[in-house]
């Protein structure tokens, strides 16, 4: 029985691996769950001050969190080009099984001021856990 179960799990994992998207430079993903800086980054680099309030800057924000920001009257709403979708992340560099992305949904002025030369690292685990989704349609209308 164990051999049969092991074979079934192995075949399922192989099928999953075959159907999983591979990372390519230029691919775009939508954020389904917000991404914040890693705990290894020092506090000075991951906090920002806005209207005399200190908070951790998000690397990418999902649609649900954006709608909560609007309801709360959060000043961070002005950081984003689009408030109806999660942030769009574009792969700019590949690193083994991980990818480095930039956040396309941030306004240029915000990116230059708060996110200069910062990349968001994503992995296949992020896709498997439901944190990200590959975008297959045009997103130009969301980035105006």
C-alpha cells in the first residue's frame, strides 16, 4: 500500500512540476497577498515616515489591503497607480529558482524616493502558496 501511495504522490508532484510556470525575464505577476520586507533587513531600511507616522513599507500590496487603506484614509493610497488590483511585479533578473522583481504599480516618484534599487524576491513557493498569480492579459490600463 505504501509503494502505491508513494507512486501516486510522486506522479502528482511530477505533474505539478510540468504544469508549473517557469520564471522568465519580463513575466508579470499579480500580488494576491501583500509582501513585506524580510526580517533580516534592518529596521532603518524597511520603515518610512509619512505625516509624522512611522510604518513598515510594503514591498507589494494586494487588492484587499488597498481597499482597507482607502477605508482607513491611509496616505499610502497615493503611492499606487492602481487601486482596483493587486500590485504587478515584473521579473527583471533570475537567480537560480528565484526571481528578482520590481513593482510596476508604484508611482515613479514613490519608487525613486522609497524603493530605490530594491527588488522583491519571489520563488515558486509564492505561486504554490497563492501569494502570486501569473498575469496573462494586458495590464496597460491598470498602470496609467
